[in-house]
C-alpha cells in the first residue's frame, strides 16, 4: 500500500468510490451509508468486536491473526487548569446527555456511532495513557520512523 494523505477522510472515501484509490480507512458515519448503497465494500472493521451497523463485516482481528486493535475514540477535553468540581460536573452532564435514549438513537441511526463513556475523568486519562503505550508498541514493532 502507498499512503496518500488527504485533509479530510470524506474526500478519500469519495476517491475510493470513484476508483481513484483502491482502499481507504474511513469513520463509520461516512462509510456505512456508502456500504449500504453498494458504492464500496467494507473489508474489515478496526474494532475488538463486530460493528452493529455492519454485522456481516469481520473485524481485522478475525482476518489477521494476532492483530491488536489500536485505540479509536472521540473525547471531550477542557483546559489543563479546569477545577476538579467543574470537571466532575461537566463529566456528569455529558454522560447524562449521552445516555439519553434520544441522543443514543440519533447517534446510532444517523451517525452510526456507538456511545461508550468512562466512569470518571481519571478513568479516561488512564485509558489515554494505556493507548499511548499500545500505539508506541505498534510503531516500534512496525519499525516506523519519523520523517526528517
């Protein structure tokens, strides 16, 4: 494979649909409608488990023995000096909003996005640290070096 950098994954997906690229990685909100419309074929999902919106598509781990799923998530961040009480309140309000059935339904049906929340900001910080270590192992194992 040859890496072709794009400023937006939507354009890479469009170029894949148009036959300019053989493959691309795309986020679920973009690719699910294209797969369901028959414009592209999903080869595998980069997750630890199958994706609800594409149940017939295997995970990379099912296709590639020993594959360890790299982190993929979206998080909400604030200033480093945010007070603990404010951080706790914002976290609780965001979790409450994300757990509302209307929000979950809309994110699932329209964005093909599965909501998962951490039990605390500290747990999210620990998750980030674990995933930095995992990505570091992947980069080292693959022999990836930065460009000068």
